[in-house]
C-alpha cells in the first residue's frame, strides 16, 4: 500500500484470481463448477432469512441459479466469488466485490450469502479476512467497505 499520497495512482482493473486460506478458498463464481453446490446451500433451511437483504430471491430451480451465475460470470462489477469450505471442498456460499473504483482505490464487499454449513464459522470469518487481505495487499487499494 502506498502511504505517500503524492504517489497516488489508480489501481489496475481487477483480475479474477482465486484467494486461498486455511479454512476457505474464494474462487471466481462459475456455473459449470459451483451451481449444484450453491443451489443446495441456497435451498437449505432458513434460506428466506439469509436472502432477506439480497437483491434476488432464493432460486427455485437449478435453472434459476444457472441463469443467475451465468449473468454474474460476465460482470466485472460486481465480481462474485464462490466461498469454498476447504474441509468438504463444496461451495457453501458466495460473496461479492462491488462498487470497484480503481481511480479512488476503493472497493466494497457485499451481496453475501453464506449457507448454514459455514455461517458463523471459521470459514466465513476467514472469507472476510481473505477479501480484505486481497484488496489491500494484493490489489493495493486504500479503502475496503462493507455496508
């Protein structure tokens, strides 16, 4: 991170890099890889409560989630990542980098869905940490927001 603001420069566009941790792995969301697991996690008990503050409804079919993921795959802002539980190797949720503003070195995380298998666990704690570390250390941004 640059501490001297006279050396301020816009950041490079984001790459779709996986981010590896001890308990979690964050991978750019792909329908062919993550749809089945994410659908199961999205249909688990309590899904309506977990989707309450998201922009979409819980998927009703695998076709719904395939269509949603295919749209997300094409987007550079927001950029959606699968949250993989390394213990099981399954995609148990998703989280997003959004409002990506390279000229201000500012990025937000949001649109987070964590299924019951990983909610309130080391996986989700680390998933947040991995995003923050990726944004600050790897991308060189100065501001990381979660609203």
